[in-house]
């Protein structure tokens, strides 16, 4: 082991909950909600606050803080902002003291062992939250500052490699959308004059089932929730599970290979997740997650459907449905009600052929990213054991 002293987080850092009331928030201030932070800490973009837009108090933070998402701590929404602003009260600003490096702290809290530790101590069945007092009790090794910074720099370099690979994957996703627009035109204006039809005529949206959280267990059938729709796919890392004898009517909500899933509620409404064709286990739909299924395979190809759902046309249509609602919530019939252009199948098949080429490149990048993820996890484990 390291021989480093170990102390409680509260002894070397302050969990600062400096609240600011809505009336005191300056227009244009950067605001971060949990929806603006990805699992693993990537900030998707702060939202400038409009006048009178926020109705409740928020916490202030600076570029000296680590931001810790206390709601659903298993999502590891922990980040180091490079700007100051305000954040949701479900995000705790942690200010490291003089003996603790900020990046070292951030990496320490994000390691899988600490994420699991936090999740085990969260309270609340449906919306588990970590109490700030409990967070302050977390034990943290305290090597000399120079060693903390060296560890953080090593992990920074490894993380930079992962970020480049993720960026390459994002560019390939953008290429797919460019191919869609090139072949079919913008669905919003339909410049090629394709015949139009209501989406529900060719696609069915199946909503999820309200599984009881008290029935979830460590083993059993996977239940896909909105939090499992990550990176355009399905992430089973922190999936809820339910024993077969507790499925009841939920057994009718089994997910099919190739389904396109969509978030139907909350700040991430419209987020998509494509179910792989080679499912290794049975998956079931939780409430507020829907599954698109093609009714008429002679008029719509799955790849065309996915390109359409990812398009700005459909995403804007969806958010117009939820406009002015504090908690967005859309129904299946609303999602099916979009009027869309339908190009000929010969073009849809050509699009699918091109998408297949892009998907091969993405598969190679995903494999490389998986290797980098494994390397990063190993470095994390060794770093905090003093073996780096």
C-alpha cells in the first residue's frame, strides 16, 4: 500500500452551498444543471440564464471548485469547470483546501470504487441522493501535493487520448447526418418534394411499463431507464434489474433487437439509444422510455428512421411539443404525429449501405476506445494505491 496519510474529505475540502436567490441572478450568468454534465464529467455546455428564467435558489461555483452531482451518484457526474457560474442544488460545489489538488480530487471521486461507495450511501429509492454530510466523511489518501499533481497529469494525458477517440466517433455520427441530408434533403423543408405521411402510419411507438423500484434487485432482467440511454446506445453499467417473478405485466414490454429507444420525459427528452442486434440478455422498457418499431418495412428502412429521429427537424418538433412545460413529458401518439417526407426505398437502401461503411469505422474506433477505457481504469486503480 501507499503509506500515505488518509483523512476525511471534510478535513481537506469544503462542500460549499452558497445559495443565490433568483432575484439576485444576473442575466447571462452561466448555469449548469445535471443535464449539462455527462457521466464521467464532460460538460455539454453551460446555459446562459435569461431574465426571470430560474424560479428557485442555486449554488454559486468558480473555476476552483469540483462539481459533484449528488442525485443518482452512480452516474458519476463529477467535473472540474473552467469558468464560474451557478448550478442546480443537486450539484455540490467542493472547494479543495491548500493540501488537496483539485484534479486529483476529481479523479479520486470519479474512480469506480468511489462511485460505488457513494451510490451505496445514497438515500431514496426513486431519486437516490448523497447527503453532503456523508460526502464529507469520505476517506481520501493524501500524498504530497507534488505527487497529487503528477498523478493528475498522468490521468489527464490518458483522458486526453480517450477524448480524441470520442471526438472521432462524434465526427462519424455527424458524417451519418450529412449523408442523410445529402440524399434526402432537410425534412423541415423537403426540397426534393418527397410525398409526406404521418410518422405513425409507418412506425409504432411502444411506451414503457411502470416497474416498481422496490422490486429491483442485484440480479434479474435488465430494465432500461432514461439514464441507460448513453452515447446513442444502451449502457448496462448501472442498469436496474428485476427478478422474473416480479415482471408481472411488465413482461409484455420486452425490448426487441434493433429497437430505437427514446427518452419521453425530463430534461433529456428526445435522447435516443439504439438497441444492438446481438442482445446478450432480455431487456425491458421502463416508464418514460419508448421504443420505435417499423410497421411497414416496405416503406421505411430502420437506418432512414434513425437518421430522421436524429435530425434537427424531428428533435425541434419534439421540443415544440414540450415547450412551456416545466417538466417535459411527451406521449407515444405525439411522437407519432410528425408529418415526414418519405423518399423511395431505393434511396433509403443506398443510405443504409453508406451507413454500414461508417458503422464499420465506428466499430474500430469503439474497440480502440474500449482498450483506452480499460487502460484508464487500470491507471486509476494503481494511482490511488501509490503504484503509478
